[in-house]
C-alpha cells in the first residue's frame, strides 16, 4: 500500500510539473509555438513545433502527449519525432523534450549532458552538508561549552545568502590564494561550488541531528546503558548513531529539492555546465522549452531519489529497530 | 522576554530609520560629478555617499534603504501569504485526518508532496520570468504563493498533536464548533510553532529575493532591491567590493534579525541565552578581507601546450556565414570560413581569391581562386564555390548579401525555382568563376569581401569551410576548439596551432584569467579593469587599443507609436545628450552621433553640437507626446544596460516612462527581430571597410519578421532607397562614393530610426610571449598571431 502511495505521489508530481509547464505556456500572451520555436522561426518551423508539441490539442491530450514524448519506447508510433530523442538502455527507452531555439542540442540531450555535473556536485555537497551538520551537532551535544557557539555559528550561516558564501570563498581561495580555479570546467573547478553548497546547506542537517541527539540522550535505553557503565563509544553506536542517522536520512529525503535549488545559484556563480546553469541560461533567454524540460527532469529526479530513499529507509531502519 | 523586547525595539528602530531614509534619499539619481577624475575607477565612501556609489554613480546607501523596504515587504508579507495558505491547508488536512474520513488529508498531502518535489528557486524563477513583476508587491505575491506548500506538513504535524490533546477535546466537549476550534483554540495552541515557522519562512523569503535578483529573475533595472544590487555588483566584486558587501551584508543582517525575533518568541529555541556576539567578529573580518586585490598586473605564465586561448562574452549563435550576424559568430566564422577579399584604401586584398577582373561596363567579372582544400579534404574549386554561393542566395531575404547581388544574371529564375542554378555564375575552369550581371555592378569587390559570401563546404551541417582553422569540437556555453587547417588556400604566417574560444566569460574575470594564464589574451574586460590597464600600460603586459569600426546606440521601432512620427524620433535624438549619457561609463566607448565611425571614414568637420534652443524644442515635443510606457530591450549586464538606465533617467525628465527589459544576448536578438519592442539598444560593427555597410545591411533590407534582417527599426523610406541605390553605383573606393555616403548618412540621421550614441574601441592585453600582427581590425585575424621563439 505504501509503495502504491509513493508511486501515486511520483506520478502526481510529474503530472503537476507537466501541467504547470503546459499551463504556463498557454497562459502567456502570444503563440506558444512562437515561444517554443523562437520569434524568428519561419512559418514552417513554427508549424513543425506546433505539431511535435501537440499544441492546439485539448489540454489533457497535450499533457498526455508531452508525457509520452518525455519517456517512451523505441517502438513508439509515428506521432513522435525520434530525431530529437535521447536514448537510454541501449536505445530501448527514449526521451524527447523538444528543441530550444537557443541551444543547438535537443533539450533531452542538453539535460542528459548536464545532469551528471549536477549529480557530482550535488552528491559531494550533500556529503559535506551531512558531515558538517553531524559534526557540529555532536560537538554541541557532547561539549556543553561549545553549544552556544556552534548553534549561533550555524544560525549565522543560515542567514548568509549562499551567493555571498560563494563570492567570499571564490575571492579567498581563487583570487587571493590562487589555490583553485575561479570557475569553469578545469579539473578541480568543482571544489568551490561543492564548498559553497555544502556550507550553506549544512545548517538544517545540524538542526535535525542536534534535535535527534537531544532526544536520544533522554531515551531510557541510553540512560540504562550509562547506568550499566557502558562506554561512550558503545552508547554512541547503540543509541546516538541510529537516531542521528535516521533523522539525517529523513531530512535528506526532503532536502533533495533544496540541493537542486542551491545548484541553480552555485552553478551559475561558478560556471558549471550542470542543470543549474542550464536553468539559469534558460531563465535569461526566456527559453520556455528548456525551462519546461529542466523543470520536468528536476521533478522526476527528485521523485526518483525520494522514493529510492523511502525504500532504503523502510528496509534499513525497520531492520535497525528490530 | 527581555530578548523579545530588545529585538522588537531593534526592529522598530530599523523601521523608523528606513522610513526616514526613504523620504530623504533618491535611489535612482546619479551623481555624475564623481565620474570626472578617472573613468572606470570607483570613488570610495565619502560624507555624501557613506557606502560609495554603484557603476552608474547612484548612492549605494540610498539604494540600500529602498531595497530594504522591498526586502522587508517580501520577507514579511510574502511569508504571511505563504503561512496563511499553508496553515489553512495544514489544519484542514489534520482535521480531516483526525475527525473526517481522511480523503482531504490525503489529497492535500499528495498535492503538497508533488509541488515540494520541484525546486523552490526554479519554480520561483520561472514564475518570476513569466509573470515579470514590475513592483515589489508583485514579487512578494510570486514568492509567497510559490512557498505556500512549505508550511503545510509542519503545521499538519503540530495540529495533529494538538487535536489529539486534552485542550481541544475539552473545548469540543464544551460545544465549540469546528470552525471556532480551528480558528481560535487550535491557533492559540500552535502560536509558538507558527511564529517560529513564520520567522524561518521570512528569512528564506529575504534570501530568495536576493537569489532571484542574482539570477536576473527578480525586478528589472533600475529597481533598487538587494537582489538586484547584488546582481549589478557582479562586475565590481573584485574592484569595488562594497557594492556587493553592502546589499549582501544587509540581507544577512535582516535575515538574522527576523530569525532572532522568531527564535526569541519560540519555545523551541536551541539556545535561549544571549547570542555570542563575538561570533560576528570573524564574519566581519572575513568581509573586510574582501578588499580589492593589489593593482599589479602580472604577465601570464607561458603555457607549454601552445593553444591560443581567447574569450568571448556570448556563445556562437550561428555557424553558417550567410545568416550569422552577431559579433561572436562573425568572428569565429571568419576563422573557419575565409573570405574572397579584404578591402583596403588602395583596393582589394587577396584572400581566397587571387583577383577579380571586371570588363569595362562592370557587367562581367572573372574571379580567380587560389589553390588549396576545404576542411573536408575536397579541392577548393570553382564548381564548389559556385555551389556555395548558390546555397547562400537560395536563402533570399534571410541573408543581406542577396540584396547586393540582385542584378546577377538568372538570379530571379533561380529564386523562383525555374532554374536549378544561377545562370550568371559560370565555371570557366577549376580555379576561375565568371560572374555575369544584367546591370553594372561596380561594387562587386566589396560584396565579395563580405563574410556572408565566404565559401562553405555544406549547408547547415558541421562547420566546414576553407578558413585557416578547422572545427574540432564545441561544448555549448563552454568552449569551441579549432585546429589549424594546414592545406588552406590562403597561407597565414602565424604559428598558432590550436585555438580555444572560451565562451560566456564575464567581463570582471577576464583580466584575472589572463594573469592566471587561463587566457592567452584578454579583451572585453570590465570598464574598471580597462582603466587599470590603460593606466599601467608599458609594464610587463602588452596592450593595444584599436578602433573596431563599431557604433552603438538605440533603435526606435518606426511601427510603434510614438516612433512612427519622424518629429518625435528626431526630438529624441536631440534630447539624448551623448556626453552626459556616456560620462564615466566605459573608457572604451567614445560619445559620437555618426553612423559611420571615424575609423572607417575620417571626416574633416566634427559632428555639429546641439544648441540650447534645439534642446528646448526637443523637450517640448517629447513632453507633448509622453507615452504611457515603452519597453526598451537590452542585453543584460552590459554597457548597453547601463546606457539604457541613463536613457531612462534622461527621458524621465520629459515625463516618459521606460521599462527596461534586460535579456540574454540571444533572447535580445530574437526579441529585437520580432518587432515586439518599441525601442532597444543596437550596435553595428563594420566587418568590411565599406561605409555603406550599415545602410545597405541593417537599414535597407525589409523588416525582420521571419528573415534575419537587422532592420530592427522597421525603417522604410523610398527616398533613402533611391539614395542608397545611387551610392551603390559608385566604384569603391572613390571620393564620389564618400560624398554620396555622407549625404545618405545625413538623411538617416534626420529620419532617426537609429540614435547613435557612441563609437566603440577595443582594448586587448597579452603577455610578452605573443607576437601581435602590425594592425588590428574586426574580425580579428587570430591566424596571424604568433608565439615568440623563447616560449
């Protein structure tokens, strides 16, 4: 039943993202075909876009056809133009999100090329967030004298605009000390965006880990272990770590979308060719086709990660509680 | 309680200071007196401007105060909107779960989960771009509504606990109705959590406004919001850090204040004691460390790989020469596709063609080609050149060069599809192509010097020509890699084997990249860096400033009122004071009102100055027709955007309201071509030294529509057309052509579809390892640069 609810939720998300993109496209003044093909496209190009995006069909049909274009099999019917498809699984699965008037690549290809960059930065930043958050929480929980210092330190980070953190790090580590590249795609150019995103996003992990630790410290089992003379390490392994792990895991599932939001700023700031840069460029280009593609891909990605995490949690923590 | 009182008092003082400051300051007026001493260098804080000024010499403190009002509005009202909607949904969901059948709970939760899965900033940016709010209230509504799903789950969770508790059960037993229970008793029970959540939401709203502004999806120029200020400060981060630190620090301070207020009111606070204020000391030190780097310019370290690395602000839009029209595309294409000729004051200079021999009546020309190969290995033959020209001509109005070859024999039949080839192009042998015209065409040499006719191997496939460099790869938005084409028809002297064009490099980082060795040569740098280089010239770097033969200004769309009236266009061109608009902006932009730059056509008589009487007359004309609102399109984060803001200020003096729409360069080109904008920035770089180039390529072709014409003003004038046709009959170069062109220029200036404001120069800087060619023009011939022997 839970799996069904999760699947339903995922489907709803994708539907909402598609409907939102479609509705926005329709709500805008002017011809959606012109918006997708660019104002200087020829009549033929515009009609081709109208046909390939199923514009002018009833809303539900347009959404259905968009979804079908976004993910379909190699044998899908003639209504889909496979030339702009990006293929997975040895060509068995296709994705066609149309074409952007501002990017030479089909939207699906652009997204497929950008996604690994964002995944790499996002995963490294997430790890850093968790490490900083848990580290801070452990320090605050164990050493009482540091609690106020750590708590307010994280509060300050919470209130600093992420891009200021990025600008300061860039100035210090790239401009002043010349340790890292300013931005771009050089070998270690990913370090600055990871640091920025990692530091900026660590606050909420700190909060959830700290709260979990405080609760764990009041748990009868831990008090009992302490009374029995169990070592600090044992108490930590038996009670604290599972509690913190569960809290961080729970929060991490909710936080995937926030990491994606953060990527929008950091990738733009550090010129990383990921989804964030793609979205940022599409925003400044007013590129409806690319924005729609990025929105759909982000939503699908977040849904997949969340549900994968759900499945892991259900398996892992059920076992742990036993 | 003491902390709450203190924080509330702090907030009150802040509001009072804000209210006082708002009434006393103007965030939009520029103090031009500060621009006088040295162009490009920013005056620091002073008594009149305690936080200094921005790139347009507007008081940073005044903008900070007005931005604070906007941020407070977004933070508080936006969070309130989100909280009202989110609390209502959360409590209904909880009520449905506890007291009802739970379908509303499931429905709300599924909907919320679906929306939360989409990144907030992305949704907010999309909404911001599509709705394009014009005021802080609009932005507040956008951010508030998009965030409405965020409080639903926490509120539901707290409400579930409260609904199952003794207080709610007791009031229900006493007969409280469900609406009263939810709106009164439950609200009271949840107050501490709601306050805490509100403060968190408000903090995030303030930060989101800054992020949206940074992405260019918030309020447009010249709005004074903190996000916008951060966005505009990007070009100055390393030279005038206060322009960044002021708005970013203010965002931080406001977020902290709101957060502390919330924490103080919440029982769930992590640390109820006094905050360790000394923590702010390292933060302040960190900010102070953000001082400008020393103004020492170092030569870049030599790189052993031999690749010439240059930068370009925008990506290549079009790799097909007949239709490419933006500067980056023309420049990169000039490396891939060589032209037949160059033009010098003495006549044609051979490139791919060795000679062009006309008959006496200029109706028959023999074009002799060099020997060599295209990039795909095929021989550079007359037959393939003919096919290339025919491919270009098949585009018709999409390429401006087609209009210049109207008299080519058999062209009309070819365009109609009656003939598979142009009868006027005759292949004599492998290396000679004869051009036959129905009417005298003395300017064919100049037409053949146009980059639009550069021979191509195939149409719209991978870039393939006969230029000195061959296309290797391209990562969109990152870089384009080229390698030397060893069997090119035209031998070039340079020893540059590979060329990497790094695209999307922001002006403020160009010089920094040069000194780090990431670029071999810097150009298109920020105005403050250009000033720095000009002052430090002659040290370890070699720098050269050269005329681009480029003019810039604005176009006035003659289709749109009030610019359909010639008098209004003329009055506007008189009213815009070039000296004042350009004052202190960029040392490389020189005020000028001429359509043909001095670099191309030096004139003995300077531009006539405008008298006070003429200016008064212009003011009266413009004031009389002041339109409700006009949209002015510009490429974002550019000199043009700064100029647009000054034009906006100047036109506000006659009661005109101008809305600036700052777009990416690609979007700007598309919007200008679509004819939707009333006015916008415009520029022209003469890529052939033909004084008629702008007139024949940008003003004579029919209105853009679906063609690639750059007649963004939708200018049409039979008199101009006749005059242009007369000029085109003169041989180039000749004094008769110069006289005719100058008269034509006066006609265009009088009609004023374009208002030229400045002539652009370029500054290039490199280390001593690079040997430059003796003269530079646009497009820069990178093939003639050389690495020195000692590398």
